C-alpha cells in the first residue's frame, strides 16, 4: 500500500526498491503523455541516492530531459519546477516518516502535487498495469542544476534585511543542513545550526520535529540569547518554532502571527487558507483583522490548489506547513523561518510577547491511533454515522469534524501512515477525545479483517 493520498511512501526493501523507482519513472512518463522537462531531487535518507539514480535512468530512457537537483529541501524542489517552468518532477523522500521509509512526491507543471482526486488514481493504474513507453526514446538527458543559488537570489530580492538577528536552526540531520543556514544568512541573520550533519539514520532526533524531541534546540536558543529557534523535518517542508524562552509555539499561534503580518502588509485584507485542524480561535482572530478565512483539506495538494484558485496571501497547517503567495503559493518551511524572524523584527518585541497576544482555546494534542490501512475508510464511515446523530453540525471537508456545545472533535485518516488522527478543541476537548477514541475502538472491534 505504498500509494497514498498525496505521495508514495513505504518501507524500503519491502514496499519501495530500485525496481519500484524504475517502474515509477516509466509510469510517470506515460502519465504525462509527452517527453518532458523534469526535476528530480532527493533527501538524505540512506537509500535516496540509489532510488534517485534508478528513477532518473528510467525517465531518461523514456525520452525526458531531467534536471538533477541533488540533495535539497522539498521547498526548493517545488521552487525549481515553478521558477524554471518545468513540466513537473519527482522528489525522492519520505518526509517526516521514520528512517526505514522512503518514497516519492510527484508534481505536474506549476508544482501541483499528483494527489488523490488530482491524478494519483490514474498514475497508480498505469503503474499497476505495467504500461511501458513504446520503446527507448532518443533525446533523453540528465544535467545537474544548482537550484539552491537561484532560490537564494530570489529570496534576497524579496525580504528586508534582518539586521543580525540571532537564529538557531535544528536541521535534524536532514535535507535542510545547508540551504536553511544560507537562506537565513542571505537576509542578514546570524545563524547557529545544530544537528547539521546530513545522516539518513537521523541519529539526533526523529525526522518529525515535536516539542518533546527538540530539547537541544530549546537549550541552544536560551543559552545563546537567540530571538528565534526553528526545527525542520526530514525533507524541510515543515517548521516548528521556539521562542526566546525556549517554549515551542503551536502551529495555530504561529499561523496567527504570520497571518497578522501578511494582513497588515496587505492593508488588513486578504484570503488565508487553513486546514481543518486549525483552531477556531486562530480563524476568528485572522477574520477580526480583515482576513477571509477559507478551510481546506489537509495536505499540500489541496491547500496550494485552494490558495492559487482563491488568490490567497497565505496558507497554513497545524503540523508546520506554511504556504506563501511570495513564493508562488508554495509550501516552504525555509521561507516560513525567514518570515517569523521578520515578524519579530517588524514588531520589535520578543516572540513570547507576540505569541501572548494570540487568543487560544483549550485543545488536545493530536492523538494517533494505529489502524490497518484497509480498515480506515470503513471505520470512518461507521463513526460518521454515529456522530451525525449527536452532533449539532458535521463537516466532511476532510474526515469528520463534529461540532458540539462544548467544542469540536476532528477524526481523519492519516494520508501517510496506517493511522487515524483525533484532535478536539473547546472546554469539552478531553470528553470529545475520549468519545472519539471509544468510537474508533468499538468500530475496530466490530470489523473483521479480511482473511
């Protein structure tokens, strides 16, 4: 089950290998239906180089002109497709998954993700059918391209200088090990990096940054007197922020701060795209400042599509994905780090003080429940029918979001792992998480696994 809602991921040697990469290259060529200019990039995972070589070989044999970007963060991969006007590309990465995973993010022109409802089903059918290009085609080629320097020039032209602000970056041994430092330095920050040796086994911390795993970053920020700390995930498309006191900001509060900055820049008007997990307090806060808040499904493909369709200024997810009109509407954690530093500079106050301005509601952390992939949809249907009987209102934009007098609870399928995710907000958040968890357990007990 390597094909997911907006990417392909699996355990290396079991679900993903070099033969898979070669077949994917052929299938993607058939999917595009023409000889294309494509970007191929990779993260630092131990098998990424072998998978990338197999993929590029297949794409070249199919007649495509491949631009090899090497190891770069995923945001630079997206940037290359749009900025260089390519027909698409493939990023070899499993993002924030554990080290034993690897996979692929596939894009069409404009860096639109191939996702569920946006081409993934057709691509999977081509892959499963074994459809091949008619024969090896002349004209295929592969060249190395330095997109990092192009990105830095682009950023430097659009961001005011930070004036020597101290920033600490925890790159987590991942793909941002070089580009993140350079991006902050090119706009005038004084940067310290930790866990900055690229290593696909991720020895310093898991590739998914969480409050409990970034103790080294918190200590480094407070010990050095830095204004800001930023932790990136394995492929650099998620950012987790730490204030000058070593406290982690929630994704809700971070989005509200960035949203305020963008709305003020835009004369207190503009559209902001959020996903279904984002706090109602954050949405109301941005609306009170003149923002038009639009709720979307979770995931790059859906938020970016909504941003471009609606002409939005900004988008964000609670998990630390941020999307910027300044960077073609793309998901860019490096640019998010720069913008958060600019927020601190613009308002002339410590990040902890700025964060205290943002209204919050009681909420639960995201609870992850392991569920066999083949049962997720059936369990969700079972739960949805029950919640619809008791809730005041139910939204099905992404999963099931049920509203009650004492708050809301969201239950949705993970797009990358065999899990259901539960989050609740409001005075009744503990009650609602317990209710949702019990419903999931009961549904699992009532459904028999296929033999």
